[in-house]
C-alpha cells in the first residue's frame, strides 16, 4: 500500500473539498472491489463500465470524476 503524507496550509473550504474527494474515491473503490468479488474473472473493461455506471447512478461521484 502506498501512503503519501504532507503538510498543507489551506482554507476550511479547501479541506472540506479534499475530504469529500477522499470519501468519494473510497466509495468508488469499495463499490468496484465488491463488484469484482461478486463477479470473479472480470477484467479492467468491465470495471471501467461499472465505474461509468456509478457515475450515472450517484451524482456526487459524477461531480468528482476527472
């Protein structure tokens, strides 16, 4: 596992945006892991399609998609 640490000086709104982005990334990661565990043998393309479906289903995921 890769862990990055840093000290940042920012505004409260910036910290809130970072926290929201972290929560969204963890949500998508957990959904993809669950999808993979339930459907063994799927590949990267299916996970990408699942991620696209998550963006369509959850508006907060679409807001933080790059």
